[in-house]
C-alpha cells in the first residue's frame, strides 16, 4: 500500500478579504485605456505622417518621429520593468511554497519506492488541497480573464489594425528608411504593448493561480512566446527589405514569419480551456460544500 503524504496547510487570512468576485470596472479600464493609447497614436500619424514623415533626412522628421520613437521605447522599457517586477514581487509565496513542499515530499516517497523520474513528474497532484478560499481563487481566475481580454485587444491592434495599415502605407509610399511613421507605431509601439500585456497575464497566472503555479502551461507559452517572436522577426524583415523591393508583394517568403508567429495567438483557446476547467472545479466544490 502506498504511504500517504501528510501536508499541513495553514490558510493565510489575507486570502479571504471579501473582495468582489468580478469587477467590470477593471475590464472597461483596461480596454478603454489601451484604446486611448492606440487612437492617440493613430491621430498623431494622421497629423504628422504626411506632413512631417515622408523624408527621413529632414530635420522635422527627426523632431516629430525619431523623438517619438526614443520616448516610446524608454517608456515601454520602464513600464515592462515596473509591471513585471511588481507582479513577481507581490506573488503569492505561500502558494508557491506549498507546491514546492508537496513536490519535494512526493519526490522523497517515490525515490524510496524506486520509480522512474519520468513517472514521478507525470503524477497528478490533488489541487483540492490548495491553501486558498474558493471565492478568492474564483476572483483570481476572473481577474486573469481580464488580463487575457486586454492581451487579445492589444493583439488585435498590433497584429491586425496597425499591421494592415503598414501594408497600405508601403503600397503608397516607398520607404527611404527602416523607421517610417508606420513602422514607429506598429513595430515599436503596438508590438511592445501586447508583449508587455501578455507577459503580465502570464506572470499573474504563474504567481497567483494554483492551476498554473505548479508547472508550465504549453498553450500559455505558445500564446506569449509566439507573438513575442514577431518583434525579433522585424529585424529579419528590415534586413530583407534593404536588398529587395517587396513593398506590394505581401505573400513573399520574407513576410511568412509574421503570419506563422501570429497564428500562435490561437493558443489562447487552449489557455481558456485550462482556465474554464479550473473555474468549473471551483463551482463544483462550492456546490458540494453547500449541499
């Protein structure tokens, strides 16, 4: 008979704070806030794109567009460092330590029994022992959905709206530099914003949700890493355009990376399945406890 693992769980009182399970205000603020940024950037393009952005060697291009580029890159780096650092600094250490303790205890038992490491790693843990109130875990799952909604909204603006706008720009104006009014917004504003948002969503799930704390979610990695790799692919794209004129040939092989890596965003369906499985578990537990 397999020996039982005894785990002493102390519920942190801060996990049951009587907070609302879902706040519509957070969802609205996230989507509206992102929309304001994107519409502001689009308005800036409308005002200064044609009048100040056609000659990359003109002094006004340096003033209106290169300074815009420097400012957005500095601001994005600061926001990423502060947001990701805050999410990691405020992570649920009790939840993290709980899973590590349980894994260590199981590892000791399995070594005594002599089972293979592969079998040990494939063992499923009883997540019903997670030291968190049901309403708190449900609140965190729904907050995580707000993060995913913001990420999806940022992906739309970056990979659809501004990317298609860039295509129309190059069909109209042949580039004279890698930094055009279109590129400065699509590559160096909209792409970093969805990378920052996606990284924030991943860190929130990894540091606060029992389902994601105990390991790495393959769909989540695909969802975040795939679109992120579009930014390095920009370097390949600009290098290719240095040698070949393909402004109107968008099906050229040089552009395939944008499409393939963009398809990784469909991995959000796998992440949602994992989130909804966790939510259904919580609802089931709540019904059983109330019956």
